C-alpha cells in the first residue's frame, strides 16, 4: 500500500513545490504587468511633459512677436518673456513623473496665456487709438490748412474790400471854376479892375464818404507861379505834408452833393496872365481850374 501511494512526505513536498511554482508564476506575471503599466504611465507622462514644453515654446514665440510703442507695456512684456523662459527651463529639469509640478506648470502656462491675451487687447486698443489719433491729427492739420487758406482768402477779400471802400469813400469834386470880380461885384477879366477871386465847385454825392464837417482849401497861383495869400491864409496837411492855402471854407457834408464858393480877398495887385487854382481836402485833390486876365 505504501509503495503504491508513495511516501506521504514526498507527496506533500511535491504539492508545496507546485504551489510555490504557481505563486512564483503569478508573482512574475503581476510584476510584469506592474512594470508594463509603470512603463506605459512614464511614457505617457513624458509625452505630456513634451507637449507642455512645446506649448511653452510656442507661447514664448508668441510673446516674442508682440511689440508696442508704450514703454510701460514693453517693460511688462520683457518681464513676462523672462518668466516664460525660466518656466521652460524648470519644465525641462523636472521629472515627468513629478505630476504635482507638471500640473503646477500647466496652470502657470494658462496664466501666462491669459496675460498674453490681455497684452494683445491692450496693444490692439493702443494701435487703434494711435491710428485714430493719427487720422484725427491728419484731419486737424488738413482742417487747419483749409482754415488758414480761408482766413488768408478772407483777409485778402477784406483788404480788397477795405481798399475798395477806402477808394470809394474818397470825397471828389466837380465843376470847379475860378472867376474874377470887380468892386461892383461883377465878373471881369481886366486885371486892373479885379478886387477878389471866387472859386466855385461841387462836392460829389457819395454815401460811402465820411459824414460831417469838411474843410475845402484852395491854392491860387499867379502867372509867375507864386502862391497868392489873402485874409484867410492858413496851413493844412495834405498827404502827410504841410501846405499853405490861399483861402478855405468849411461845409457840412452828409453824403449829398454840396455846392460851395470860396473867396480870395486881400490880394493888392493882379497882373495880366493865367491864374491857376487847386482845390483840396486834407485827403485828396478835388480838382483844378484856370483863369485868364488881360
């Protein structure tokens, strides 16, 4: 019986050995599975780290492409660029299996992206504002140039109009003549009988001319060209120069035509020849006339 069934101890050892072999196989399989799982996880983590690094490099390139004319924004951009560069170095030095740090870097990546979007909005706003200001400045310069042109044209028109008004407001005379009178107050052409000369003229109607008192001066010259002076001799200014008149008379001029006569009295002797008279106001020459005495 013992021979058939063998030694019970040997059988027990065999069973134990088989169990141990089975356990060893299971453990080997478990270890192999765990190693495979770990290898797969590490590979996935490395891939994730590489993807994060690539995203950071892409973000770094995006930051490098940003620029602004604003010094404050440029300083902030430089600070953010430095932060991105340091973060890339930290990611490269960190093990892929350090998931806590990798997650932290992912959050920092998100924060830096958000900051970059804010920079883009600010730069776009500034560019839009600069374009608007540039356009406004160009429009303002154009408007100023147009205003200056219109002002110059208006000034020229005003100057022309002022010249026209000044020219149109000049008081003019007409129908000037000079006659000689004798002691009987009759017109004569005999030099020996003349006691006084009378100059007559009309101030022409002119609504643009200044209204009010106007003094008319006459200068009478004898045949020898010497100025004759009488009882009403006085000095007046003409064209900025002082002149002596033979006689004068003041009239009230209101824009309507005014006729006037000016007598020259007090001349002792008259000789034969041609006498001339020039009539003036202080602003202009009104006219001239001649008289022949025999």
